[in-house]
């Protein structure tokens, strides 16, 4: 079969790597792809938001199955366009992708269906938001309602910080129209855990847990980023936590979306906070996390095409989803200065060190070919260096060793990804 993957980052490289393992797949295309993906798939110069062009390409090339990796096209309604053209596509329709596309919607959904989350209020008027903050307890969390590349969340420790945050999001529009509505949320404490799941509209199957590192600098300092590294499984995601979430969070979310006339098909990412009072939902995403995909997918035993087709066909209950009894750690190599400003176009050396290995992965996030055919840096997050091992400590050691195999000017990384493993 022929498969098209939509996207261009490390998540899409991880998806393509999994698809390439399927004996059912003869040909993979990726739009627009990147320099690393090009080793496994034919990259097509069509942007992820060019829905009509993508659908036309899929029809012209007799694509059997399309996988949408990114949030923007899902929230924008790419699945609806493909389905209208009779094309088989994996991902939620526009009316279900709102689960990620609007934080206000997802918070209201959780309130209505009694899904545990932080107390909150939604605001469309900055003046009302500022008045609310005068009596609010600090620290407090401000969230731009719409998509903001994982960066539209501000944790404010003082009233002045919070007021500045309202101005940043709602008046200065730092995150564009994503800040037209803002959620003000109580600050929760505890360990964060990410849990990915496959969903077919009614059945949900949980993938292995993972733990992200969002801040740019060691010790969780610096600005929020799209993710500086990850590990899977999380030692803090116990059977007790899983039992609670299965009963009060996972299935209730799927049922709530169906009850609202928005049946969800695809991947739901649950961002959880393990508080003293039990697990709470921090956020939902309507697709694989990045870099969660880079540590979860290499551990999955199933043929990814079998699982995704079962989701689209509404027969996920027939799939026995299985993961290796091992661990994976991903360390992101970024351009120094990310997520604010950074230079691009530096040649990358040492990529061949990963060839022929099945326990080391170099997932390309921001790379391209220059005019001389060299692979160069082309983004803030450049590479996701991932290793698997018998346990998290071994995987972490291997991942950090592998970060030394590749080099480029301006290379930057955190040195404490998975350090929590030593505390578990």
C-alpha cells in the first residue's frame, strides 16, 4: 500500500520510521518532510496547510492511507477535506480536533462531564481578566486558548507577572489570534506525565507513558519550548494511577466527545499532573506529542498501520496493543537561542553513525538539504537523539553518548533529561 504522512518534524520522522517497518507498505510519501525523512520517504513540496493540494496529490498518486501528524492541519479540518474526497485518513475531524484547538472548549468539556482538572475561568475581555486576578491566589497559570506551538502557557508567580501575562496574550497578541480568549487556571503541583492513546470514536487503547521536559534550560529553567527531551515509560505512572485515569479520565473523555456529537478518531494525548489529590488533566492534544512520539513509537510492538486502520474503521477493540518491556530516552539537539532567536543553515556531521542500528535513532526535527546537497540545520529543534535500553538508566546513558556522535555549530541541549529517573 501507499502511505502519505503530513508534517515535517521529529514526530513525523518517528511516524515514518514506524510506517517503514510495516510489511504492508510499499511506498511512503511525506509532505513536506525534512532531510532525515527523505531517507525513508519521498518528500513532496506541499505545505501541511495546503489541504486541497494534499488531497489532489493523494488522489493522483492513489494513496491508500494518509496520516496527519501535526496539530494545525487537524484543527484546520484537513480530515474533513480528505473524507469528502473519499480518501482514507487517520486523525480527528475538525469538530473533534477542537479538543486541542480550544483550551476553553476542553476545560468546559471537563467541567460538564466531571473529568478531574484544575479550577479555571475563561476570558475574552482583558479588563475582566485583570479584575479577576486581583483576588486570585498566586502562583497562577494563563493559557492562550488556541494553538501556540506549545508555548502559549505562562506560569505567573506574582500579581504583577500575571497582569503582564494578560497584556502579552490578550493585548499584545504575542500568540496571535490564539490569545483572543484566555484561560486562567489554578496552579497545580506534582509530577507531569504524558499519556498517548489510540481512539476509534468509542474505544480507547492507552500507549506507554512518557515524561516531557518543556523548559529550555537545565533544572527546568528558562522559557517554555516545544519540548527539549523525553523518556518512556514514566516511573511515576503506576498501576494505581492508570486504574484511576482509565475510570475517571480516559474513557470519560472519549464518551464525552461522542455525547457532544464530536466522536474522536485518532490520537488523544493526555497531559496529566499527578497531584496530592490524584491525577488531573493539564491539557489535551489531538495528535502524537513531539518528542513523545520519538520515545513511545520505537517501543511499540504492533504494526502501526494495523492499529491506525482499526481506529479509522471503528474496530480498535480488536487490537491487542503491546509495547516492549524496555525504555527509551530522547535528548533534543537544538539551535542555541531557541525558542527566541537562533541562526540556521549550519552543516550537520556524524549522522551516518546511526546507520544500521536498531537501538539508536536520530529523528530530524529541523533539517533540510542546502544547495550543495548537505544536510543543514533549519529550525530551533534540530535533532531528537533517541536510544532504547533495558531500563531508563541504560537508555539515558546511551542517548547522551549518542549526542556526541553528531555536531553542528550552535548545538545546544539540556544535560538533565530523565534525571528524575534517578529519583524514582
